[in-house]
């Protein structure tokens, strides 16, 4: 199965909004902790992606998608809108891989694309936060991200309890 990684511009995000909404919804149904809690349906997810399209249009973020024969199967965002003293950094957001497409290297390729784009934009530091102890945390560690710290009771989980998040960073060589 052929896998392609593509950076979408605002019109591309809008064109793929339905597929992106399905991807986000599927990930949430399988326990992804990416800022949303139930009830959250596909129409909520579509509205979210349309707001992302506006941010992409404004240059505040970039969006990469991974596609295979089944369509859009993964995504990652690079948030670029930083204060003046943070213009050297970017934040990794909404790293998602469809539950039916995991463990095939898609996340690695998406992250490589995001890192390459960050370097092209002169960013020398990537930051992110992720659910403490999650598979995502272990993935980021394998990719060279270091743990900065853990914040207890950071995010509300599906069951209403509070979970910890781990803040991570990765220094990128200047180009």
C-alpha cells in the first residue's frame, strides 16, 4: 500500500475536511487525548478542521496529512504563531494516526515532514505535550524528544478524571 505525505494549504484542508473529521473522530473514539472530550461528533470535528484551515491560510500553522489507498489516515500540525521572543520555536499539535493504520511508520514519516518544514522555516526548537505514559510519549522519545516535565491533573479524560501531561522538546540544528 502506497503512503504519501503532503502539506495542505487552507483550500486543501477545506477539501479534505470530511476525511479529516472522520480521522479525528475515529482517534477520539479509540482514546486519543488531543484536547476534546465527549460528546464530540463528526460535525464538531469538521468545524474544528475548518478553523484549522483559517489558521493555515493566515500562516499560523502548517498541516501535513498521510494518505494511503484508503484515503487520509494521519495528520500532524506545526503551530507557528509564537510571540516575538519565541520566533525560533514551533509546537507539534494533533499528531493523529487512524486506529486501523497504526504501526506502519506513518507517524514517523509525518513527524519527519513536520521537522523538515520547521527547519526550513528557521525553527530550532520543537515543543509538545502528550498524555503521560501514552504510546505517543514513547514515540516522541524514540524521535529524540526529551522530557521537560510532567504536569499532574492537566487534562480531563473521557471518564471525567484528570490525567497528567508530559511536556517535551527537541532541539533542531540550525540550517
